[in-house]
């Protein structure tokens, strides 16, 4: 589901559109309603490595202090790119704090950033060098800090698991991951296994599971990409494949 944010774009194709059981809720109502900022852009001429003010696309994005985000034209739900995109993120005082050119095979772009203060940041979208490109920029917000886990003999994450519960909103796309390639802050050592359950008054119903993430750089890490059908509490259970041992950091994003 797209959550529109205020935007000011110079050129656009489309306008902005076991072990523990704890509870993680969204940081604020604003965060809850603005998980995803998404816009399409296409360069009419050279953006000079995303620095030409006359040809780059500019979009305003509201970020919250301490909240980790991923902004990109690849490796985020609904993002896309053609040719070679370039992204830059600037503070309200126009100081550049992050940029990326080479992601997803060297052609897409993805910024990972955690602001120290809340405010309206400026996102610039353009192209590498003097070439032309186009893209769809998506924003993903992490729910809390990565959660460290260590498990063994979980029988494919069915027993002896590390459990973490989240309050999710219907229509959101949630990324539950131990893969740092697609979810900044996530890590995996060994063969991890993930299961996602809907908590219905203490009755847990399995809604998704994964042993091996789709992205090839993820190796033996696991990842679930799930569209939340209805608001409520959802529990992530982290374990290991078969009866092996594994450890790492679980990261959960809403996209």
C-alpha cells in the first residue's frame, strides 16, 4: 500500500503517491501512516551524477530521529530502475548525509540511513554520469532496532525459537529478514529459518514462512515479504533449518 508524502518534483512520470516474547509497536501515528513514499521519475537530460538542480527529481521525505530507513530504486517492494540510477539524501539545511549509485548489480541505488533528528529531508533522484535513466523510488522504515538471536535444534523454526511480536497495520508490506543485503541491520550465521504467525487472542496461525531468501547474495539467510491482510499482532519466530545451530540479527521493515 502506498502512503503519500509531501513532494516537490522537478520532473515526474507520476505524482507522489522460545527464548523471549516481546512487543514492538510503531514509533508514532505519523510513522504508522507514512511507511512508504513512492514516486516515479525519468531524466529528460543529463543529471551529472545526480547533481544538476535543473534535471534531478526532488522529493521531500519526513524522517524520524533514530528510525532506520532504506530508500532505493531496487531491493525494496515496488521499487524499480532502468539503466543506472543515482540517489542523494540531504538534511533540511541542504547538507548531504547519504548517497548511492551502485546497488543491485551496480545499476540500481539504495540508501540506508538513520537520522539523529526528526525533520523533512530532501531526496534527489537522478542518473549516473551524463547518461539517462528512470526509476521508481520506494521508502522502507525499520520497526525498532535489529534483534539479536541464537538458536539450535529448532526443527525448522518449530521449537526452541526466538519470538518477537509486532503490531502491524492492514495493507502494509512487511519484510522480515536475516539477510543484510535486502534488510540493513540483519545478519545470519548458519542456516536461518523464519515463520510469521497471526496472534488471534493467544491463538497463533501460521501465515508465512521461509528458509532461503530470494536474493542470491543472501546465502543461507531467510526472508519473508508479506502483505498484512488485517491490523493486529503478528509474531515472528526465528530458528534454524532442521536441527542445526544458527545466530544473527533479525530486522523487520514496513515498505
